[in-house]
C-alpha cells in the first residue's frame, strides 16, 4: 500500500485543487477541501492509498497461484471505494476541515458525489460556497467594498450567502418560488439534503441562484462603472473582475 509523505500529499493537493475549482466553477478563494467537495473529487492521496491496496492485493493473490476473475477484482474495487468514502468523511470531521459548506455536505457525502443530476453553475456555486458577489466577501476577502452591509435592503444586515438565500427582502419573490419547490427550510443543510435526491429541487435552486446572483452582479457592475464610486470599487482595466478574486487560502 502506498504511504505518501507530507510533501507528496501537498504536491497532489495543488493540481487537484486547481482542477476542482474549474470543475465546480468556483472562485479561486474557495479552499481545497470545499473545492473537492463541490466537484465530488475525493482527495487524491486517499485514492492513491486505496488503489494501491487493491493492486497489491491482486498481485499477492496471483503470486500465490490464485487465478483472479474480473468479478472478484471488481468486488475489491467496490470495497475500496467504500473505504475511500469512509476515510474522506472521517477527514471532514476534524475541526479545521472547513466551514458551513463542508458541514452541510458531509452528512450526505456519498449522495452528493454519486448523484446523476445537478451540474454546478457559476452562480449556484457562489450561493452555496459564500464566495462571490456578497458584501462580506467583497469587503473582507478581496477588498472591493468598504462595508459588509447589504446594499439591497435597509436592514443593516451583513450581506452573506445565508442572508441572500434566507433573509434579504430584495429577493422575496424568487425565494418564494424556491420555497414552494423545496419547502420552508432553505438553510444550506436543508437545501443540500433536498437537492441531492431531487432533480426538481436542484433545478429550483439553480433558477433562484441565476436570478438573484445575476441581479447582484449587475448592481456591482453599475457601482464599478460609476465615476463617482470609491476607488476600490472601480473596474480594473485589462482583466475581468472575477480574475481579481484574491489569493486562495
């Protein structure tokens, strides 16, 4: 069985994270753990460990004179896949594994990874990851807003993905349609539980995310193009705004 050094594990994380971010259509500030979850990509070091165990098991059997049939090898691979998912879930239980998104997906990890429906979109990923067009993110992570306060309502609330999904009165109409399709509980854990088992629920979440995040982005573009805006809001020439999303953490 392969046992990777910490250095080798780190060298695997970098390319895997880059691929996972692209697959999930996520902002590059999304963490390695969250990007892997979003894209349904188990940690490569765990995959290497499990695949090597199957390989050496088969090699030992053949060396002992056993004639392996494909069905047996496939059974070993399926057992390895189950161990892989168990090890991945265990890794996600440690305190520093991640935030709200990790906590929401972990209880339904296998269902999330194995679902046959529900492609991620740029806007949907923003809404469930919290990395995107939200004042808290734009202020604290990428320095594009002077305040974390929501600019779409008068409540003085901090503009986060949760505020956008659940509270902000500016999105009452699309939220009502989402609640009709999914139910009254549209917290992130409830949403994830629902959409992994229902193509209809996923479609409703996608419609909500496209409508709301498109409107929020349009408002941000207007602030960027306003010559009277604060300098930190002004559009940066030569590159798309989403290319300025700060360093990954």
